[in-house]
């Protein structure tokens, strides 16, 4: 079986996400036959370093033996059970562990199937909790340039026009407050002042502020100082507004700590986790919240007070097995400390791009390294050119427009990481202005 055969069959029946399918008339889709460690291998034996963790989900490599074995074990006993009125040991254990790991005070876990679905849960839960307390707060605040998913509620609170503008008539109410424009405390203070102005004007309407802590993902990997989170949480509490931390991307070590909120010393009212939760194996997400929020719904049966939200595959036993295995790896291998060596290497490798005339700036947060390009006309689609050039060199890089980023699995070696940056440099040399 060849790549071309699989690719053609694919194009006859599939419609891929975030893809203009016409592009693949000239650039074939790459079929993957297997994965091992940081490598993906196509049907003709070519290997690619997965430098973006397959859309930021893969933490410990493909076909990881620890996770494989736990999922196989789970297959022999229970694949899934309805979570309404039933439970299973795997989800209880996972929830206990998350409550222990998360910032103090997050004591309840509500599960969904993916990140966008978890965003929907948090938005509804926040609005409903206020309603149960006698307040009608239907407005949500997010940061400028933010991205929280593509279901309608999640899309509503994002601020990336490319995703949002087409569907504007369908969306719920939201407003944006400025994101700090860089990683300085001064930028954080400027943004905080703007947020407080908004709170003074509209806090009686606002249910929650939702943020991507420290790093905005699909909006271009914008990074800011933890001080913004510390003070934004304090302001939100002062004005009776919930604080939602969307750690779908940044959770589980990506920023250098287990959760990004730790670096700000805060406990959000809602913490949203997905992606790395199962090590990149199976869809699963969780909304963690406080006992105070939970108790606003706890009562003698009242359908209008109860949180009637469900997903058929909520708390899937196989996904929970993968998640527990992922936490086992964290527990047994001192991952956060070990990653500091790789993070330092990312810092070093970014230096080679800093003085290039086609680079606006480089930036980093933990295991995320970013090279923002400058001087390219959007019509050139420089990101696509870099993506294709790197694939030819055996490296999977999928830039966000002119923002090139590296977010590898934690098991990548130093030599493999250098190979990734070599490929990016080669691509820029080939396609430089």
C-alpha cells in the first residue's frame, strides 16, 4: 500500500479540519502508518519528528508502552459505562488525583469529551451558578486575540476573526479586554487597568472572565507575565465575576509548571483541562470547580436549579485509563524538573533567529518556543511554505500564519530538538524575503 493510494482514497471521502481541501490537489495528504516516540512514519517508511505534539496533545510520545499497557488492561474489563447514576474506579481515581494536583480549592470534576465541549460546560455552569444565586449575568469577557474552541459558545468568546466572523450572527454575547502586549509587568499593568475599567462599567452583567493562562494558542502564541493572572483573578473576585482558566493547551507541564495558574499563585473558579490529559491518546476533558460553585446546584430536585448537561461518552473508561497512565508517568519520572533541560535548549536554539531581518521576535514559555516572522505578505502564505519545507526534511511544523512554534513531546532528545530548529532555519533560508 502506498502513500498515494491512501491519500487518493482519503480525498474521495474525507473533509479535514482547518484545511482548504483544494490545496491538496497539489500537495498530497500524508498518510501515517504508525507512530513511535517522537516519530510518525508514513506508508513508504519516511519518518517525521512530531514537533507540535499532533496539535499539542501528545506528551510522552506515540505508542508509549506505559499508556498502551494500561489501555489494553482496561479493554479486558470495561470499555464504557453511562456516568449518570453509575461510576467506575478509573474515573474516581483520576478525579482524586486531579483534585490533589490542581490548585487548592478545586474539589469537583465535571467531564466532557474535548476541549471545546469543556468550554461550553464552564460557560453554562458559570451563568447558571449566578442564576441560582439570583443574578442574571449573561455576558462573558475574554482577552483580545484569544481562542477557546470552535463550537458556538466557545467561538463566541474567542477573538480570532478568521474563525469567528463568518458565524457572528449565531454567537452569544461577549466582550474583549486587552491581552498584555508582551511578557513584561508593565504590559500586564496596562491590561489590568483596562480590565478594571470594564468591570466598573459592566460587572453586574458579567458572568466570568475566561483566559488562556500565560500563552494564547491559536491566536498566535502570544505570551504574558503571570502578574496579569494574579491581579485579574483578584479584580474578578472583588467585582463578583468568575475566573475561568482555559488550560486546555498549557496544562500538564507545557509552561514549565504542572498548571500555568501555579505560576500566578491563583485558584480559578473553573479550571479546564483536555489535550495532554490523556497523553494524546483519547478524547477527554474536565472542568474542575470549587465546592462553592458545586453547592449552588446541590438541592432537593429542581430541574431549573440542577446542571442538566451531558455527553454520551462522559468519563469513558478507556480514556480514563490513558489519563491515569499519563499521571503515573508524571508521578514516577519527575517530568517537570527533567523538562528544564529541554526548555533551556529551546532558549539556546531560539537565539539563532533573533538577529534575522525576517524575524520580528522570539519568545518562550517553558516547553513552548516561538519565532514570529516579519516582512511577509499574508498572500505569500509563508507558514504553508515553511510547513512543506520542514516536512520534506522529516519535521512536522504547522505554523500559525507567520508564527512558527515548537511544542514537542517531552521525550524528545536534544539531538532531535536541534534537528527541528535546523529544519526551521533551512526553511527560512530558502524562503526569506
